C-alpha cells in the first residue's frame, strides 16, 4: 500500500463530528459523527460492543458440570471425557451479540478553554432489548425472530469508539410490507412491536416517540445555521443496483449448497452443474429445475468441449468458451482433511488431483470470477504447497486472487466448520471482499489466521469478537423433527407440528403443508451379549 493511500485510510479511521447544532450543559451537540467512512446521524440505529452497556435483567448462569470424581485412570482411561471443562462444539463461552441502540444525541464536552473536545465523542443512546435480555431469558429467543427487538425508555451514554456499525430499526406496524419481506430485503434490519419495562417485567405498547425515529432530541430545530435532517433522509438506504446475474458453472456441485448461497445473494444464475453422484445430482435438479446437470467425469466433459463438441453423449448442451462468467466449486477434500488417516494413499491422491482439473476449467473458460472452497487444512497441506501452487496458477492466468479461512458457524450454520476459500477476479473486475460474520460463535473455533512460510495471513473481516445475531444451535435447526423409530424408511412424511424457531421458519418457507423428506433411520440390530 502506498504512503498516500495509507494516510488516506488512517484519516478515514479518525472519528469526527460535523454539523454543530447548539451548545448547552457544557456540551456541544452535533447532527453527524463519522468513523471509518460511515456517517452516523441522530435517529440512526447502531451496533455497539456488548460491554457498551448492560441491562437490568441479569442473564442466568450456565449450569456447571459436576466435579470430577476420583477414579482409577488406568482402569477407566476415557473417564476424563465426561468431566472435561471443555465440551467440543460448545458455545457456552460465545460472546453476546452486539447491543443495539438508537442515537438520541451526539455531543462533545466543552473544555476549560471553551472549545469542544472533539477527540472524545459521546453518544446518548436509547437501549433496545433482545428477547434473551428480558426476564424470559434465552428460552424466549428460540421462538422469536432473530431480528426482533423490544423498545425501552432506558438511556445511556457511550463512547463513539464502541460503535461497530449502522443498522435499521423500525416499528413493525409502520411497515408498508410484511415483516418477512422487510427482513429479507437486506442485512442489518431489525424491528420491534412492543416495549419492555424491566422494572415491572412487562411488555407494553411502545410510546409514540418510539414509533418515529424522527425523535431527534437535541437535534431538533436549527443551530449555528444548520437545519435538522428528516428521519426519511437519515434512514434512507442507498438505492439497490440492478446487476445482471452471472452465468455460473458449479463443478463438484453436490446437491447445490454453494450455488444456493450465490442465488440468495442475488449475484448468480447457475446454468450448468457437474456432479457424478446421481442422488446428489437429482437433488440439484429438483432445487434448480432450470439448470443443466451433468453426471459425468469433469475431465471427460472438459475434453469434449476442448475438442469442439457442442453436446455430450446424452445430448445435453455443453457450455462453450465465453459462456461461463463465474466458476465455483469445492473439489473433493478427503485428501486434504486432517481427519483422514489415509490421505497419502492412491485414492486420496486422485481426489487431490481434481483441484488441478478445476483449475483447468478456469484456464479454459476464463470466467470473470472464480471461487474454490475446501477444508481448512487445504491451506496448510504439504507445508501450504497446494495453496501456493493454486495461487500461482491463477496469477499466471492473469487473475487477481486472495484466500482466507471462514467459520461457517459465524454465518448461521449450527456446527463448527472452518473452510478455506480462494477467490479470484479477472483483470478489470473488482476482487470481492469476504463477507462479515453475522452470528457470534465460540472463540476457540474462530482462530482463522493462516501461517504460510512463517508469515501470518488474515482476511479482511473486522467482526472478530461479536456480531449482529446470536449463535444458531442444533435446537434451532432440529427441534421440530418428528420422532422416527428403528428402521423408519418413508421417504416423505409430515412434520406433525408448527416450526418452533426462526431458523425452522426459514427452512420451511411459505409452503402450506411442507413435506419432510429423507427423515429415515437405518435398521439397528439389538446389542448382543458379546463385549459386555
């Protein structure tokens, strides 16, 4: 980074105030504060660090495990697992999600020389409660929407340094669309329908001033020649750009999880997919009826295209050079996985070679964008040699590229799953940034830095401690599944009940009577007397 660019970045990071309003109570009030290039106005919703303020209701302490019993370790070598302080996959030590507040005042204290101390910016904040912050505790959050808040008349003063970003908080009754459509319309959107009174432990109708974020506090009226900014201007989001969707080829597609993520982001349209395992390919077809799904060896298909063929043996049209704008895929990971004790055998070596096949697709089609996903050990395998060769190939093709490790649990998956991601963009395109995490997760599972040749690499992610939403748990995902008995084999059954959590409502969607598929159980034989 050049010195000029570095100075520009550092200048943006310095908090500043603007548009002075009026002076009073040894304070100077402002309409705007800026940090990291983001403007914050009176009336805006903001994310704050969890320690920025506390609530009247104290969270219940998690149940502690019983003390370790004195046993013969030689006789019971696995006994320690029952009493270890650390439970693999546990999120008991996950941080709280961001506090959410609405800016009532922006001010700096007046120094003894009569000038405002603009190096120490303060915010007067109206607190919002999440369901788990009320007396109903964590149980309430499982049933509520993940972006539901409660208004409160509690206020507090915080340092501007505690602000972590902007968010939108609206009164649900004021929406001109359904809450579901509003929530799905963008990130960082919250709503409230009630107010919470911590003293009486009761839920009430929100007061009139809560329903309109135009309540500007000291920002009302005019001061020093600056007029106040209306609520509509303050909370107005930038117009959504209509970008043509990228024509995408998904290699090693499975049932289509990677493509589905891009579809939900609105950036791509998967026109072709390659998946050799027929059950997964059929699932992809059901989820994406407009996609041409090939169930052949990817090397054979590429050879056909390179030899000038327009269709395969089944008459399916093959994508030609210039057709593919984005290439994505997760080459088989068995050879790189640290869980595979046999990753040096011939079969694993063959699986590893499919990374080269995937890069060959990139070399031939030269898409505008490229994404490779694999297990975390991909970046460390053979002293990072595979990673370095992958990046070298992409650079030799002329691509800009970057890599990083992401934790899927921070994006709403109910499990610990670190994944290596390689991104590349063609010359003239803007190399995408990695998305910021949305959910808090166990810190122990979020060690995402990578050391290559004694150099430490980190991604562009800044939310390394907290995030907008709580952790998604196994209970969120599976508590509505009906009981199945040994040998249950019906491929389609009903849920026999309503969804119990926000996550389950998202999975079921708007279907009138959603069908539960593949909720089966293998036949388990009764335990024999052998082995005790």
